[in-house]
C-alpha cells in the first residue's frame, strides 16, 4: 500500500524515468511510427508501479517522436478541434475526489504549432479543424504521457472526438496516417472496459463477468484484425452495456485503426490485465 498518494510515481521518477534520456530522436530511416490505443488510467495510475513500468517500456521501445497527437475519451466536441499548441499549455483536471496532489501536477510540453499546422493541412474541407485557443491537456492525455514521456520534451496536441460513428472516426484516422510517416505518434486514449458504476472498489482483484467477457471478445477481434466486428460492439460484444455505459473510452480505437497502414491487420497487444476489474488492454498497429 502506498505511503502517500503517488508514492510509486515518486519512485518511478527516481529510478526509471531518467532512462528516457537514452532515447534517440525519430529519423526518416525509422519509417512510420505505430498507431497506439492505450487504456489511460486516471490519477491512481501513479500508484501502480507495474502499469507505469509497462507504459514506460512501451515508449522506451520507440524512437522519440517529433510530436504526439492524442485522441482522449475526455474531449467529445464538434466540430473537430485541436487543443492549444502554446508551450506549457495548462492541464485540465477533469476528475473529482482524488488527493490534492493530483490537482497540482504539471506537464509543460513544448510549442506544438508546427504539428497543429500539419494536422490542419491533413483535414479535408468536409472536416474543417477548429483551433481551440485555450483548451489544455485532459487527464486522458497527461496522465499516461507523464509516465511514457516523463521529461515533457515532446510537443503534444489533443484532438477532439466529434462523433461516435466508427466510420467517421476511421476516416479521421486515415487523414492522420501520413503524420506517422513524418515522425508523429498518433494515439487513441481510452479504456478497454470502463463500467465504473458497476465496479466493486472494495474488492480490487475481482473481475466482473461483463468486463472479462468484453475483453475476451475484443482481444479475439483484435487478434484477427476484424475491424467490422469491433465496430459492431453495441450489438455483438458480450458485457454491454455494463462494459461501456458510455462509449467514449472505447471509440478512440477507431481513430487508431484508421491511422494504421492496414485496417485488417492483427493488433499487437502490449499491455493486458485488469485494474479494479477494468481491462487495461492496450495495443499498437503498424
């Protein structure tokens, strides 16, 4: 048990995070970076040493990107928007009931104007991009990125979710695919199951049937590269609607798949297991 909130994160910063300095910058010779979908956790991630180590190792295995474009479950907004590209953009503390420490955390990332211009250029006239003047990074972005890129030395932008339609989100992802070839990391950030109202927080090791069943269904579809099955989650996935009372934490994966070179390729699961019964399944696509 943590001696104080974020004790595991403090240990991570001291013993593990310094290794991020070993990363080399992405070059053209590296080719396209993978497209990622990650289960992002929340402030309690900073008490989960094993989970933090897995996220850090994932980033450690990749060249350091020129920038990160992340689609978070916590920004559903239309028209399609990007967050402020200003350096040191303030964080959004979009959660409640956690220790005060988590409302004082910072993640001052560099200027992302060049990436914002590139994202805007990728969008068609039918999907115009609104540049939000002040919107910062919400916890679906800064919580995992503080672990994956702890030095805060990579420009970061968030992209809003303008629709729940898988086809539209896939199309947005397709527009972003060339950015991967230019050294930008495209990330969908959600949670593979997110039935918070039905979690038994008194028994953190108990995995509800609805969560396990949904995770098995998703893992099998991911292993087949069956995007059509993944898109039929409302009618086909076991455990619904308990696994996703709202769909915001699931649908970022369609942006990830859209950004992939092949929409029918099997996904490579990088992180699995459960946190308070919720599936942490996270994957990447070439």
